[in-house]
C-alpha cells in the first residue's frame, strides 16, 4: 500500500507509479500488480494505492547476484521499448543541456577553490572523451527513473520484481544504470544487450551520466576533491 503525503507533487508521483506499474506489467515487466486506487480525499485527503504483495526482499546497496542484475537489465530493456501510446501522458522528461554539463560545473568548482586545477582538468578530459556519444539526446525511452538496489526485489538468487515507478519518464536509457551499484552495471548491460547488441554506445552514455551525477553532488560535498577522485576512478573502471 502506498499513501502519499498531502502534497500535490507526492500525490502525482504516487499516481504515476500506479499508472506506469500497470502499463509495465502488460509489457512483461515484473512490476507490482495494482489492485486498486482508492480515493480517500474526504477522509485523509489523498488517494491510496493498493498493490498485491510481492514476495522477496529489497536488495541492500552492493548486494545482489550477477544473475539478478542481468534479469533486471533484461526487464529494463523491455520497459525501454514501450511506446508513448502504451504509457500515461504527461510523464517527466530530461535532455542534456549546457547548464548541466559536468565540465562546466567542474570549472566552477575549480574557480571557487573547491577543486584542484589538476582534478578539474581530469574531469574535463574524461567528459570530453564521452561527450560525442551523449550529446545531443536523440533517443529518449521510457525509463524507470529511480532504479537502485532498494527498488529491486529478489529471493533465492532470482529477481522477483522491480518496484516504485514514481520517477518514470522519457529519458536517455543510460539513466536507469546510474543509481545501481557499480558492480551491477556490467551484468545489467549483459542482460540488457542479450540478443540485441548494445544500442548507441550505451556504456559510454552510462559512464557520462554517472559522472555527471557524481560531479553535481560535489557542489554540496564536504570534501569535493575526494569525491571527484572517486568519480574518476569509477568512470575509468567502468570503461576498462
């Protein structure tokens, strides 16, 4: 059961979860079965989403066998093939722009004295190597939008389900590989690419989006230099 806060954004997210979860199940994704959307506005002021119980446990960060993550990748590929006609209207979208370019932010952090010149230069060089595979966004797909270990259910080493579709939207496919542990990315890609081949240099786009997310987090980090070094090491490991 999902009961949102009395906030229009939270209510909207809860309803998106119900709509996209139902549509994803029709495509063959192991999403929660929505039993009912109950309007309790006169009583508690929000709708209540009732789902059928999914057995299994949520993965903790860094957990999950390669087989589970490969199964996640295969199901995400099914989700990414959805057409607009199969999904509810009005889902969020995101495209890459200069305002969110990690190179721009790295230079701002350097200018503010929060990153060393050497680290900022390494971030810019790495992003330069990836940018041609990322910009512009030409192929948005229906993404889960908040895929991480806690939204994956498993039991006995097998995937049981993928939950919480509240963040679903039309994004680059790479974004569904950003929130999962680094060790999950290779088996996820294997499952995603099985029988189809890697689309549009997906690995490079995943590396860009993970780097982009990490660099944006440096703005509020207590130690951005250490965070940047960690982000560089992860990106280099992913591409090796």
